C-alpha cells in the first residue's frame, strides 16, 4: 500500500476514535491485520475466557479464531451446534460470553456503527449480553453518514454475501439492492449511536481493506 494512503487511513482513524470516545466506546487503530490480532488478544485478556463471534468475512480472513484457541481461551464455535437443542445451548453461551467478536457493515466519520442482519443474532449480542464486544473493521468500511452506510450495506456488502450464502435474491443476480422481502438477509437495521455501558464496545480500525 502506498505510504500516503497509510497516513490517510491513520489520520482518518484517529479522528473517528475521538468521536467514538464521545460515544462511550473505545477506539484503536492498527496498521494491519497482524497488529489487529495482537490488539484483540490483549483486549480479551489473560486467563481462560469465553469468546463468541458473529458471521464475518473480516474475522474469517484474519485467522484470529485460531490465535484465540492457541492463547488458551474457549472459542464458542457456533457451527458445531446443529440441532435445535444445541443451537439453544449455543445462544445461551454466546449471550453470556466474556467477549463477542464481530465486524461492522459500516462506520461513520462521526463514530456511529451501522449493521444490517438477517436473523439478528449478531446485532443482538452487540446490543446486549456479552461482557465486552470487540468490533474489527477495515478502513474500507468508513462512510460519511448513516444514510451512506445503509446504502453501502445494501449495495456493497449484502450482494456478495447473498452470492456466498446461495440466497435467491435479486441482488445476488444483479449486484444491486432491489428492496426485496423474500429470502432477504436484510431484516434488522441497527445504528449504534453510543454505548450505555462505557467502553463495553471496543472498535479496532485496521489500515487495510477487509471484508465486504
């Protein structure tokens, strides 16, 4: 990456971090995924902690799940819970986890988090439950305002996700949102303006393009 773009990313991230502080969220900047991995493990803390995660290409591409288990923490692997009874057990473990790890679909220059979900489990744990939430986002997720963020999710993030998940939606075929209701993965829209519990939500901005 060109040096000037790295400087731009860091400068922009520091401005967002100041806005996050005013919204009672902690913000950090990491130049790359390797630094972000170290910061995630630092924030999870020492000892054996329970760690859950939401569906995220950013998290998957970083390889952080392996690092978490290597560090001796209990990673709640939601894909291992298959039956209805097992899924209920998984839900209980996730909502009571020490840390919930996720990305965000977009983050505004003013520090607002924008997320659109299907079943809503990811945004549910962002809002309530786990002791702390660590949000990891590449600088490609930065948008000017909430409206731009919602548009980004509909037209930049959801279409490739529907292709990945094999969804029969218009955006999977055209690459553009059609406001569909059938088979949609855009059911819940959550704008996080602030954290009522100070510093429960921690946002790591990464100077790379990560995820959709």
